[in-house]
C-alpha cells in the first residue's frame, strides 16, 4: 500500500482493522503501526515530561486513570 498522506491517528473498527486519520484507509494492525509515527509511552505530549517527573513537579501523587 502506498501512503501519500501523513496519517497521524487511527480509529479501531473492532475486527482487527483500523481506519487511518485523515486518509480514511482501512488497514491491519501491522500497517497502522508502520504508518504512524513512533511515540514514547512514557512522555506527556503537552509538557514533554514523564508522568513521574510531572508528579514530582506538582508536589504530590497524581490520579492516573
């Protein structure tokens, strides 16, 4: 599959497939992972800090959902 757009997200369809955003292509998990930019799970995207660092700077325990 050729990806001519810069997909930045994916919506799960419930059958192991994903609809890419904004292209709308329906793809497998492997293709979704290939197209999406790699992200660190330990960083908060807004502040660029890990949850532990953010918690320390707030001076207490954060409620994590």
